[in-house]
């Protein structure tokens, strides 16, 4: 029996649940003392596909380096862009329908990179199979929230807790 691909949300967050400043920047996370790579390279070995929203894609493309995910299949959810560019296919369709379709395709697991709006769609549709949360020891009070107050109840099992410098890395899988 073939293994179904999992959706993994691997993301950094502040103690109060923010994943970025209002403008998408992450200096508060980037300045956090970390030991090791916080599981990043082992995540990359497990996946062959990344999924993100257009805002996150624009932030990642704006980094002063080669595009980080060029060796992976890239899907970018967008209402404003269609087709594809040199790295990504732009998707303007129902999130749940699209994700259920690509989970059935052969391949490795799928990383939901972000952002917050897209992650909330995944929450609402119960599409996240595994969380890897890197919690930074800071309260920022405002920004792009991982959670939005929607009434959603999905239970997960805590499988691993790691202290990586000042980051707390929590691993959860869906029950």
C-alpha cells in the first residue's frame, strides 16, 4: 500500500502566535539564538513539494540569495497571478480540493511554508498532518498571526520537544 503524503507546517512563531511582522519581516526570529538548524535540513530531506501563499513567495523571492526552493515542486496560492514562473505554479482554486489531489500523487511529504492566511485555510479544512513549531522567546504583540480566532478543533499528539538554544521546537502529529 502506498504511503499518503503528509502536509507539514514547519514554522517559527513568537510566544503569542505571530509568524511575522506586519510587513512579513522576521528579524525577531532571525535574531533568536539557535543551536543547530532547528530540524530544517531533516525537513528538506522529507519533502519534494512546497506550498505557500503569494505574500510568502514574494518575501522569499526578495531574499538576497538564490531562490531557496528551486529544487522542489512549488505551488503558490494566488488570486492575482496565474500560470507559472521559473520556480512556481500559481494556484487559484479551492485549497482543500487542490491539496487532496496532490496528496494522492506519488512523492514525498509536502511543506506548507506559510503564510498566515493560507495556514488558516488549511486549519479550517483540517489539512495539516504534522506541526513543527519553532517557538521564539519573544512576545511581539502584533503582526501576521498563525491563528485567527476561528472555531476549529483538531487534536494532535505531541511526539517530540527539543530545546535548540533559545528556540523550543515542538513536534505534533494528527491523531
